[in-house]
C-alpha cells in the first residue's frame, strides 16, 4: 500500500520534472528561432504557412522543440531526407505536425518504438504517410500550397 503511494508520488514528480524540462527546451528553441532576426523568421513562418500567433500557440504544445515528423516518418518507413525535396508536401506536413494536438501521445509511442502500430488511430498526417508510402507523394495534399 505504502509502496504504491511512494511509487505514484515518484511517478508524478518525474512527470513534473519532464514537463518543466520540456518547457525549458521549448522556450530556448523559441529564443534561438527569433534570434535569427525578424525578417528571416517571418519568411520561414510564411513558408510553412504559420502566423506569428499560431507559432506562439504551437510552441506551447508538448515537445514543441522536437522534430517529431522526421522520427514518425522513419518509424513508418519513409526516408525524411528524400522527402525534403517535395517542397509543398513537406511544408504542409510540417505545419500539421507543428500544430498537432497529439504531440504527447505521438512522443510516447515514438519513445516506446511502437508508433507504427498506433499512429493511424490519432495522427493527422496518417493519410499523408500512407500516400507517400504508396507512390511517394501525398494525394490528400494535392492543390495545397505551402
Ligand atoms: S501525431 Fe502525427 S501529426 Fe502529430 S506530431 Fe506526431 S507525426 Fe506529427
């Protein structure tokens, strides 16, 4: 009984520390981003299709400083390096990832190395991954500009 209570308390404390560390990384990443200069940053945000306020909101999401898209792609069998050349698809999928409300769940499955067995239940990019796996481009993004 007491052992359960202690282990729950330790688990909760670890969660708090992990949350705080994540917030610190996100704040540092945001500072580094804006240190590149307003014009450069505005250009990058325009390229991805994010407004300043959308970017600010996204940087408050869990694991905001981590590139979950590349890890997710590798997990489902897509080479993120060869995908970079598909500019419109890359921007659209990056935007979806940056603003994704399932980042905590996504990170958990990536850390457990079982993302590929679960992502179709929650990942907003799952259709795009399926398209890329079938023919190297996403039909669901056809006609969408970055
Ligand atoms: S669940 Fe999908 S869209 Fe969301 S962060 Fe993970 S890979 Fe990106």
